[in-house]
């Protein structure tokens, strides 16, 4: 495929604080386009969103997939309860409706991997007293196309005394193997970045290995897919003898994320377990306000990926100028990194944006600021 130098970006602010943090991302991209920056075409969409549902009776138009396929990438703010939570009469939808577009887009474009980096940034809130918590740099890779979120199951006789609900987990060898191979390839890439000085030497297992992939399951209780995951992981690991491997049960992983998170490099898990682990990892590195995320189809770069901050629509703070825009801005930097695999100017823009965020964190650590003030500070650094 010929490398791209022009990028069509679909921008979906979404709901709640998503609409508050997205303007900073758009302004940052516009500023980064100057001075030989990447050439970006930004198209703002009114969907998916609760406001769109209020007017049209659905979160997205019926032809959403065809329309999104015309873009190179989707940048999403947040979906869910639009808030503010103090307004009891607000137009609010069940989570199964308001959040459905996220799963639909992931599955519709076969964005089979969700990547959520957790990196200790100087100046971000620190919730662990151990000084080694400043050396966290892990990448949690979550299976994104099947598993617990496949949507198989249903409810029989709902609302009656005989109601039965079933939720079926589905795991395939094909999806499992491609996930694990991607995890090992990322571990190699991260090792190369550390060796080249492009990534800080933070990986805490360096006394044993310079790269590691940790598999997380619950194979002692969820035997069938847990054993399949374990067996396929061993098969794939044999092709990467230079990468150390490790296994944790998900409950033990949660404990070790808190007691020694600096000992993890790449972590790979199923859809649900990865979802839970990534929120925990985000809090260890400063909270959801500085936690980026992306959904990719690594085997098909022409398929548009979706970049979204880890946080939701936060109805409790919506409309109060309390939403931290840094997660959205770090997510935007991740998007530029992805473009940078083909476009050098995008890679440079990503570094420029990330540096502005890191400097702002260092200079204002511990300060309580409005979201708009944080955005203005970062944007001023980019512009300068």
C-alpha cells in the first residue's frame, strides 16, 4: 500500500464531557498542521450521540458504516449519559443504547485489538506511595472482537419470576492467535524503542529480560477458553524466543497491578478482563483524565481505526468545566503516532503534542484547574 500523506479524520465529540474536551483536540490538530505539519481534513459529525438519538430515534444513521468507511480514522470524544446528572429531566438513554455504537464500530470495522498504554507521567496524580510507581510503562492489549462482549445470549420471560438471562462468551483460535502475535510484536517494538532512546528505560523486569508479554486469564474457573488461551499463547511464544513470558490469573493481576505495576511490560487479555484491567492501570498512572486508548485492525491499515480516551461521558461533572482534556489530547497523539507509521510529519506532530502535555503536567503538578485552563496552557505551548 502506498504511504499516505493526507488524512481524512471523522471527528465525533459524542456526549457529555466528550463535547467539552474535543475542541482542544481540534485546535491542537489545526495548530500542528502549520509549519510543515501533517495535512489533515477534519470533518465533525453530529453522530453517534444522544442528541442525535433525540432527533432521529437512533444513535447513528443506518448507513453509518458506509459513511465512516470514507475516512482514514475516527476520533471519538465519549458516549453515554450526556449529563449533567443534576438534571433529572435530561434526555438519557440506557447504556445498552447510548454505548452500542462503540461495539458496533469496533466489530463493524473488525478493530480486533484495543491498546491502552499506562505510563507514569511526572506531575500526574500519584496514588501509590512506592517511589517505583514513577516507573510504570505498560501496554495493555485487549481482545476487541469476541469474548465476553460478542453479544450472544438473551433474556427469557423478562420481568417475571421465571426470568432467565444468558450471556455467552465466544473465543476462536483465529482471533486468539492474531491477538497474541500482535502482543509479541508490540513487545519487540517497545524493546527497540527503549534501545534507541525513544522510550524511557522503565520496564521493571530488566533484571530478567528486556521485553515481556504477560497473559491474563481466569483459567482456574473459566476452564475452556482459559486453557485454549494458555495453549495458543505457548504456541505463539515459541516463535518469539527473545521475549520473556508470564501468566497471571486476573484477580492476581489486579493485586500485582497495585503492588508492583512497574514489573509489567505488555499485558494481553480478553475483552472483559482487559476492560477492567485497563481502568485500574489508568488510575495507577494518574486517572482516566490522562488515559488514552485506540481500537485498531493491525492487519489491515486501510480499515479506519477509532481513537477514544478511556474515560466516559462523566455526567457528574458535565457542564462544569472540570473535565481534564489531557486524555483526549494524549489520544490524539496516539492517532498521530499511528499516522506516523506512514507519514513522518504526523510522527513529529505527535511528539510535539505529547511534549506540550508533559511540560504542562510538570509545571502545574498538584494544582486544581478548570479543563479550559489546562487546554489553553497546552495549546499555547504548541503554538509557541
